[in-house]
C-alpha cells in the first residue's frame, strides 16, 4: 500500500510540474479551422464564414455586430476575444489595435489565431507560433483569411484568391472562399461543421434587423455544401418575408412579385407555391391561382384546411364563390 501511495504522489507531482498552455487552465474550447472575416465596401456589410472538423464551430469562432466589426477567434480558442474585441472596436480602436491589445493580455497568445475587421474595412490577423501547422493568415483589402491544422499550406492562399476573384454579395463571396479552402485540401481531419454570420455596416439599434444572416451547420458530412444550400433558402425566404410585409401594407401586386420570385427559386416548396397562389387570387387572378392551389393541396391537404382561415384576418380577399372554387380543387 505504501508503494502505491508513493507512486500516486510521484505521478501527481509530475503532472502538476508540467507546463501546459494557458487554454488548459481556462477550459477554452478547441476550434482548429479555416475562416474568413470580410467587409463589402459597397454595402458596408461585414461578416465571418468558417468551417472545421469540430462540432458547432459557429458558436465559438464567429462574432459580429452591425456598425462595429467582425471577429474570428480560433485554434486553441480564447472565446473572450469575441465580445471583448467588439467592445474595443466600439471604443474607437482599429482592428490592428484590438488584435494587439487582446494578445498582449493573453499568456496563451502563441496558441491563438485571431482575425478582426472593423467597420472601415481595416483588417488585422495573427497566427501564434504554437498553432498546429500548417497554419497561417493573409490580410487583404477588406478581408482576412486564416487557417490552422490544415492538410497543406495552400488552403488560406486559395481562400484569399477566391474571395478577391468572386463577384456578388458578401455572403456568397465568403462561401466561395470556404469552398476554395476545402478544394485546396482543408482541415487535415476532414469536415464537420460550418457557419456564416453577416451584419449591416451601420447599426439601426434593432439587433433583429441588423443581423442579416446567421446560419449554422453543426454536424454534417458536407457542411459547406449544406451552408450554401441554406443560404439559398435564406435568400428565398427574404422574398417570402418581403411578400408578407407587402400583404401587411395591402400591396398585393408587390406581394405577388415577391412570392413568385421565392417560388422560382424553390419550385418544389409547397408553402412558397401556396402563398404565390394566394397572392394571385388577391390580385384578381383567381383563374391563374386554381392550378397552383390544386398542386399544393395534393402535396399537403392541410393547406386546404388553412385556406378559409385566411379570410377573417384579410389575408385572402376573395368572394365566397371564388373561395368555393379554390376549395373544390382536386
């Protein structure tokens, strides 16, 4: 028994004397990954896109606030860099000043990877010497790309090239950067999760309006492909929401335009078809709406049950005769 106790004490002494990086003491999460922080100089929108072989990477890496900036904190993550960095940006500090200040206060800085872009488009990033290689970062005009624990050192340069050479909205350009990073080799462990966060360039004071896109794929065999699909769904539902707003304002012509645009993007979506049909009927085009109502009812009978319930709140403005024609569609 005495020998066992001695061995235990020796083991404890050995463990406590070892030098562990600061993140072990802070219980900070891992997020070995590749990401991009970027700004659209035309719209002012700012965002973060990230992919990793780690569960729910978007919950720890991505931080952004309208009118302030966007932050990616990764590798052996210091999660406090997100909220603290945004507060520093609010105080008037530049992206580089915030990076320098956050790292100066962190004993585990050499295990960190950090990227920040501010509302003026100034980007700054850092890759610690103890990040798992290959690891690196590139700062460009209105963006920074960064990666660690990659299969090769081609990943982040491929991301930078893709972002610079892709046209379109900021979100689509950032996903193009992720796709390029994956095509170049990506995370040496494979794929699991991805996230996309985009905020407005200027704050309206309404957080629910200022956060334009917030999409996460927490566990998937093809997270970037799924993220890209979700972005397309998001764009379609932007049109659906615009259609709802038009109905609220009694602008049935605009509602018809928005609902039909959404349906064109997802022609097999029953709900999009349904509200397109409702908008047609509300615009006096009941005859055109009937075949669509029939198709929707055949897809899901619950939409037939729903239809008369739209009359009282004024969401379906047709006569009793036309309502019967719609309900009789088989």
